[in-house]
C-alpha cells in the first residue's frame, strides 16, 4: 500500500512511517518540519517538505503520488498551548484537516486515518473512559480533533471515504536508542523528567497536587509509541470493512508522582520535583477503555509496564541528549 503521511517527521508519524516501511508499504511523508525532524524520517520514505496550509502543493503531491490512503498526524497538539492560543488550534488544525480531506475526495482517495485525542472526553465521569462516553472536548485542541472526526463522518456518508479516528491517550517511549521523542520546546512529562536526570533541567514541576486522584497528582494512560504504531497498521488494514473510532491506551493509569518515582528507579538519579499550580485544561484522571480495538482488531499492547516504557525512553535520551540534532544514525539526512 502507498500511504501519504502528514506529520511523518514527527514523533508518532515517523514511528508509524518506519513500521509501514518495515512491513513493505510505501510512505510519502509531508511535513513542514515545524516540530518534526528530517532525520527521524526513514531513509526509504519519500520526503516532501511542505505545509498543509498550501492546498495547491498538497493537491499536486497527492496527484503525483496517487496514494491508496492518508494518515494525518500533522497538527498542533498541546492542550495547554491551545488554552492560550485557541485560534491557532481551531483555525490551523481544522482548516488544514478539512483542506486535506477535500483534496482526498477530489483525487478519489478513500482511506483516511486521523490522529485524535482523549482530550475530547474533557472531564469524564467514569474511568476507564468507555469508547462511547459522551464527548465534551476539554480544550480547543480536543475540539479541533472532534470537529475533524465529525467532518470524516460526512466524508464517509457522502463520498464513501473510510476512516479510522484513533483517540490517543499519552504517547511515550522510544523506538530505539536512535529514534525517540524530541520536541522543542519539550512539554511532555516523561522527556522532561529524563532531562532532569540528564542534568539539563534542575527539577520537574508537578502541575497540581490537589487533584481528586490517589496521590493528588494527575493520572494518565501511557501508551508506548510502538504499540500506537501497530494500532495504525491494524486500523489501516481494516478500513475496507468500514470506518471506525477507537480509544488507544493501555487501560492502566499512572500518576505524575509514579512517573517521577519510576524514572528515579530507572536512571538512578534523584530527580528533584516541586509542586506548582495546575496547568489549564488538564483533567485529573484519563485512562482508556480500549476493549473495542483489542476485540475488533486484536490489538495487544506489548509495553504495559511503566518501567519498560521509561527504560526505552531513557535509552534514547541518554544516547541523544540533544535529540536528533546531533545524532549519527540510520536516520541521518540523505544528501
Ligand atoms: N506534567 C507535569 N509537569 C510537567 C509536564 C507535565 O506535572 O512538566 C503533567 C501534566 O499536568 C499531565 C501529565 O504530566 O497531567 C502528562 O502531561 P503531558 O504534557 O506529558 O501529556 P498530556 O496529558 O498533556 O497529553
């Protein structure tokens, strides 16, 4: 299969691209390198540097490569940032996603996988979050993804475009010592904690310790990037049987304090931590009920232990303290 991957140089997208290529599929990566890294893109993928806001370029690339399907990762992805810059999220994520869908329709591309998010459940009443729990987006970010899910519903109804909306919980971990998470600025908990262990930060700030959770800190469902990637491949293969929406998480929650404690164990570093105010838009507890994808597609996460997840991330961060910028690896830029 030939897959057009927006955001294919990013953390999740580049991992899925590598897995697609590993199993013999072809990947056309389209990324503006705003957050992504050219070095993260598998050398056998076709890489096009471009912005989704350039609808003509997207159309040209799609008509040149004629992909069988689209995986749409490219977007602004931070809950906290979306509370400060709502227009950025509500405009860019929504308009770029809609333009991409329109181009797909015009070119007869009938398979579409959307990166969606657990944030569209807002402050859920029941944990784990059932697949069919009511949707009340918790931030402009979550709202932007929900709007795209609704657009896809109509693309399916009207044009027969089959889609999968994958509602991620907390993506984390590294593929290997040469392929891992690298955001600038970094805002995610596990990399920040490991940056403290590396001496790049003095301490980690715990955003709120007065939540309604066992130790007062936020609980999240951490799902390894390779497990997420497998879910994308399974969903892509299942699209011919119809559109679908899945929660993607392990079904187990870990608190911020548990993450820090496990990282202390894995790294042997004391990792100083300090309580600080809550981050706007953060729900207290988010844990996935992901029985649907397990049952329908046989998805079985391999990394359900927090220790294994943090060990894999630590391997990457230790080997590449500055991220992709200075590493020498199979992912080096091809001249
Ligand atoms: N968090 C924290 N300190 C940090 C970064 C994150 O306490 O420096 C908390 C954050 O409030 C959330 C959890 O860690 O409850 C995971 O945050 P992250 O940004 O990694 O992912 P999100 O849940 O926002 O997708």
